[in-house]
């Protein structure tokens, strides 16, 4: 089971990947939205913002998100680490329900380029 530190490191790596992306991926990530990532097996939530193609984690909270972020991710710590390392394909994990992504319709349409 992934630790809180490994999950935080994976989010930092995901942020670096988004910031270094080009073209459609870069434009899809260039939103300014509140973001939460709930790690179900650790029962911890990373809360922050997706801004200028970077994920800024502002707080680490015990339990589920306290406020409804504009973009909400839910997954296990192992799935987060595997997804960022390239071992788990996001679209397949999302389609099978291993990873949940919730956002407004327009944001989902824009974020689909990241898939």
C-alpha cells in the first residue's frame, strides 16, 4: 500500500508532467480550478488548485474532501502511484471505475484530452 508521502510525490510528478506537456495536453491542463484527490485506502484528501498546467497541493486533510472542488479525483494510493509511473492507463482505470473523475461538463470535455 502506497504511503501518504508516496502519493504526495506522485501528485508532484503529475504536476511536473502536466507543466512540461505540449499542444492539446498543455491547453487542457491550463485551467484554473479547485482540485481534490481523495485517496480511499489512506482516507486522506489532497486539496488544492489546478492552475496554469500545474497542480498546487495546498492542504492534506484526513478523511473525504470537506468542500466540493471543481475537479474531484478518487482512487487508491497504489492506483495513483501506478498511474503517474505509467503502469496504469488512466482511461482504462476510469472506464472500469478504479479511478473516479468528477467535474463540470465543460471541464470534462476539456480534460478528456488528458486521457
